[in-house]
């Protein structure tokens, strides 16, 4: 909570009067996030609201356990029904990676739900490991120095925030395990229903970072600092070069 509070203060993620939609998949990251925001409501010197929304894919998912969990802990929760699974059958080429498609569709559904429930912000459960993996994936496969920002404004004007972005994945896993929560895993991922290539890029990045961290235990401390300390004029981008 201390780290989340500092992240919020640094990037001004949550303000007085905000109404925030949390994308709750039921995995360890988003499950931690709703409990963090519930506790932050109690601690913060200002008032804000949040609701949890789970996007369904139209493939007969059963979220009754997640619904009961939210009810037990006083977390306002809604299911947002979609037909993304059916659309995937129609629109995606055979043997393609479905992850980016489902990610885009899920994000779009969360934006639509935010408008439906009168929310001005959307909160996602990304953590520092996600940011580091995205950074390595982008320069390895896309030739771009890019990662996950603590907040950004979507094209429709909604502000997207990542309150857990400076926490490690192992901290979120420990929170769920220590409290005996049941997190949803890959069984709810619609891509698992298709005969497709497994998403290898992120797993490769995760493995590489794990190997580097074994040799350099402060790797993620340095990465977190580096993401805040950009020397743009030291790269080959002519936009930042001194004429």
C-alpha cells in the first residue's frame, strides 16, 4: 500500500471525485487491484468510487465464484457481455496469434462499459514485470523503445491508469496466495479454445529477464529508475538531436 500510495502521488492517478472502472478478469493482478483500491478508499484523504467489471467473451464462462468473492468483500461488480469469441472465429486468420485481437477487443469493451457506468477512468492491473517484458518485446520484435505508462488518455477521452505499475508480479502472487483467494488462470482465456500458436514472445522476455535478474539482483530497481530517466538526445532519433 505504501508503494501504491507513492505511485499515485507521483503520477496523480486518482483524484477527488473520480469514478473508476477496474477491469477484473479474476486473475491475480486484477484481483489484487480491486482489494488495493478498496483499502485505498479507506486510507486516502479524498473520496473516490470504483466498480469492477468483468468482460465476458460469449463462450459460456462461469464467473459465479468471482461474483461471490466481490459480494463477500463489498466490491461493486458487473459482468459486461460481449460476442468476442464469435467475432474471433469470423475475423482472425487460421494459425494467427489471437492475443492482440482479444486484448484490443477487451480494452474496447472496458471503454464502452466505462461510458455505460459513468466512469471517467479505467484501471488496469499491469505491474512492473509487465512493463519490463513489454519494453524488451518492443525493441526485440518491433524496433521501438516503448513500455507501459502509469497513465494515458485513450482516444475517446477516458484516462487509463495502472496503480500497480511499480509493484513486482511476485508481490501480487503472494497477496493472493497469502489470503487464500482463488484466482482465475488461463482457463478463461478464449485463445485456449483455438488451435493456434502459443504466445511465445512474452514468455521469452519473461525468461530472459529472469536470467538477467539472477545475475543482477537489482535489475528491476534499475529498470524502474530508467523508465523515469530518459536521455532522448542520446539515441538516433533526429527529433531530439541538437542542430
